[in-house]
């Protein structure tokens, strides 16, 4: 990977995600899955930044947004958060 590309995307992630709180956790609703034209419902995280602004964070199977995606963790006994 190009170092400039990695630095750019890492800096954007730090700017927007560091210090945020998770304030709600739920799977994407059936209507939202249909609206996205997906088949799988991913776990969605409602986040709040330091300014009090809220936004949703959810995984996709790829960067083109072709379907909902799973999350992997290093939590013992909860290594994968699956799609439904």
C-alpha cells in the first residue's frame, strides 16, 4: 500500500473516530437492508463525537458497499460479530 494513501486514510479515521462514544448498538433493520439493496444485516453502532454530533458506523463486505459485513474482534469468546 502506498504510504501516502495509508497516512491520509489513517489521519481521517483519527480525526473522525478517536474519542467517540458508542451510544447505541443494533442490527440494521429489514427496511434499511432493503433500502441498501443488501441481503445481510450488519451490526450498526450509533456514535457520538466530542462535539455531540451523532453518526452511524456499520460494516460493509467491501468498499463499494455491496452488502453488509461482519466485524472481527479480539474479545475472548466474541471473535466475530456476524451479519444476520
